């Protein structure tokens, strides 16, 4: 990709350019916002570093790249986390700046910026980038600051401190010192006072004098120290740069620094990340696992041609998403990815819900199915659109997670490599490992964790991998208070031709200082697993339930129906008979297992069934509504289903969430 570098002159924005180059991108231009003409060299801005701005043209010269500048005229008026377009806001200055860049360099495809922890800054860069049809690249996002500063030093980034504003940082002692000289002191201040090692809390600002991308180095010839705020505990001071010059590098120096344009290490590789995060999981035994082979017997059901492959309208999909995005989460099903691809959709809404997407058969006449969970309470989303090595950026109109009322609805995760948004190679096992590594990264920014997972829906391209996936997930979740419920299905396809997609439902973590809530969580999670065998008809039903009082006194339940090999009694299993049997059994289970069972308590009831049973949907809905009342029901047709230790033909599996209040 051809990128414009949004630079301040500080170490973060310049090092992000280096990381972009390491990831195969080309920096073709630079952009910088200049503070307004004033008697003060340093202005207060929520978005931009302004100290040292007069050296920016020299940095562009050192990089030998064209520079576009624009003066800041706006103020930080829109200070909510989610930015809305606001007249005279400083973010609109950034929009105009990057619009100027696009007019000068029409081939620019993305914006590189150096945010590490500031959600406020990242969201605003993403907002502007999206409006201009650009992709945001932010390779420092969520990096460990100690490790990151060490990498900068190892990469021969010669950056000095030009502003200090923190307890422990003294103007006369620390200004003009390099990050390499101050690295031990910054680590110590982090331990003593919680100072951000990379200065993400505004503790200090830096200026890069040299790096492996520079063709010349910057030399400061005359500087003055100025006191900005004479605070007794943390004096705020900065360096005023009066004179500077550029020094040419020798051919030998230019050749030597090329080695630093290569990735420093393999720390972000799947192998190393997996070993670091999941060292206790035994992956060697997976070689001895046999593929899951469904029963070869098939119960011949009434032929059903009431299905379609259809086609979707991207405009209709987007309009529906706009309608529901404010108070919902969920996933949608499409019959084919080609007519409704992410690239055809308009830019995503400002605060979209988490969701999963899969391809499967739909009832005749339908092109898209939305399965929506609404919420009356305000919801929050984690919506990161910037490409980084943290976790995959959202590749469609959705968020990584939606959290509301004690629950966290995660977006469906496939095996994307975060830094490139390409699929990890080598098949289902590598994809599953990449998914789990990505989930851990997402949970760093969400008030939940793998230990708080309640339910996992597993979409597979081929059901034969069920035993392998089950083996992994049982090890991953063995530290949980209770094992999550698993629902495994074979769908026709997932995004990017993935072999597997995981969809997690989690509870929020209790606060660290809330001991009573933590004890309550430990005491009020339990599971039930029961199977019933109708030997006369050769029908098996069963359910797994998980009860928790920590998320609204809820019960999660998976209820399945499977058939034995009864080809000699074909005429028995009409769709109407199976609908009757399923509804009667499910109603009995709900009434017997859930206290205070009322239709209004059912939050959702999602029925996965094999596609040859499409005509069963109306019968099931009518019968369940008759026995249980007007309840929310949705249907998803899949190729095959899997329930562990049940070798028979699973034809229906159901995911149900019920409030016990």
C-alpha cells in the first residue's frame, strides 16, 4: 500500500513509518498540522504534538519525502469517545490536511499514525481516514510499552526528550537526553509512579534526530529550555529549538542502516505468540486424533426444494445495518459472499454492533437473513479499524465486541493475521490457533477474558475437524469456573474461505475491588448435561445448560435432536412429526429446568438445523409459540451438526438464552 505518514516529529509517528516499511508498505508523502502563530511554542491539544514543530521540514528533508502542512484552527470541541463531525473542531483540520494530501497524491491509499494507547486519537484518525476512503495503519497500537521502547532503541532510533511533564522527570536532568540514555530511568519511574514508559500519558514528548529511514541526520545547534508550568511536584518544561542543521550520511552509513528496515524479530509470528500464550496446551497429541466421521446412515426425510442460493443487495444490507446498529448485536447469513462482499458495502456506521457472517442455504425467496439481538440498555463497542499487529481490524461494518448488561458479544473470529489481514496458511489447526491468539489480544481491550466465556459457536467448513477443535477448546477453557457450552456446525462457507470461525458469548469481569461480586461469581456457575433415548423410535434428545447469576440471573442452554439408523421406517419421520417431537421435548426441558419460566424471559432461541428440513421452520415456530407463547425464534440452516460423544445424525441443535429473573 502507498501511505501518507502523519508525523509530529516524535518517536512514535516516525517509528510507525519504519514498521509500515517493514510490513511491505511504501511511504510516499508526509503530513503535519502546524500550531497557529502565537507567542507560545506549545499549545494544548488533545490530538497533536506541537512542541518542536519547526523541525518538521528538516525531517521531511531527511526522509526525502514531500510534505503537506496545514495550520490548526479548530479546538477539541467533540470530546466524546465516538467522534461526530463537528464544525471548528481540530479533527476537521486533520480532515482538510489529508484531503490536501489526496489532491496532491491521488495514489495514496492509507494513513500511518503512531497511536499506542489513545483510543481518543485512534478513533479520530480512523474517522477521517474512513471519510476520505483511506485505510488507517497503526502498527504500534496496544504494543507493550517497555518492549516497544526497547525495539526503538535496538532499531537505532535516535530520539531525544524535548518536553517533560511528569513526577520524576526533571527538566535540567532529562531534557535533551536520548531515549536510550533514559530507558533505565523510565522503567524505574514506571515501577515507582506508574509513568508510561513511552510517554502515552503525556509524561514527555520526543523529537527524532535520526533513524534508519533518514538519508540525513538532524543536528541541533542552538536550544533554549522554557518553563511552561512551574508545578512543585511535576515541573512542565520544553526545549525551544533555535538553530539546527542537516548532516549528510555517508554511503556506508546508508548501506548499514538497511538492515534495520527488516523486522527486528519474530515476536508477532503465530508460532511465538501461541507458545507464549498457550504453553500449557498439548498440541502434539492432535496428530493421533481421528477425524470425526458422521454416521453413514441417513434418515430419508421428505424432499424439500423450498430453498435458494439467491443473491443479496449490498444497499439493502447496509440500510438494515444502519437501522439496527444503535441497539443491537448479532450475525447475518448470506447465500453467497460474492454479491455481498465487504468491499461493496458503504463505509461502516460509526458505532456498529459485533456480528458474525456465514454463507448457507436460505429459504426460497430470501437473499439475506439477519439474526438480531436487541437491547434496551445503552451498549458500548470496541471498534478498531486500524491495521496493526494487535488483532485483526474490522473488515466489514461491525465491531470486535459489543458489551451490554453484563454480557460481551464477541464478533466472529477467523484466522486472520492482524498485520496483513490475510489468512494464516496450513489449514484448520493453524487458523484455530490464530483465532485464539487474536481473541486474547481483543480481550486486552474488553472487560472480559477467555476465563469468562459462557458459550462458543463453532462454524466449520468441514465437520470432520470437530474432534480436533473440541480437543483444543477443552484445553483452552479448562481454567474456567465452568466449561462453556459448545455448539458446532458445518456451514457452506465463512469469510475469506476460512476453515473455521468462532463466535463467543462472554460475561464481563467483576471489578478488581469488588470482592463480593467475585465471590458471587465463583459460587453461582454450574452446568447440567442430560441425554434422553427414545429406543422405540430411535430418537435421541439432550441438553447442556449453564446457569449463572452474575449476568442477570441467566440460563444458557443447548438442546439437540438426533436420529439413529432407521431407514426401514422412513415414513415415520416426516417434517411434521419431527417438529412435533422436537417442540414437545424442548418445551418439557425448558419448563423443567428453568424456574419462573415465562415467554418474556426468553432472550433468544436460535435453531440450527440441517438444510433438508427447511419446511420444518413454520411448524416449529407455530408449535413453540402455541406452547410457550410469543417468543423470539430464529432459524439457521447448516450442512451438518456435531455433538460430542453422539455418533448419530444430529439434525437440530438449539441455542437458548433465558433470563431467570
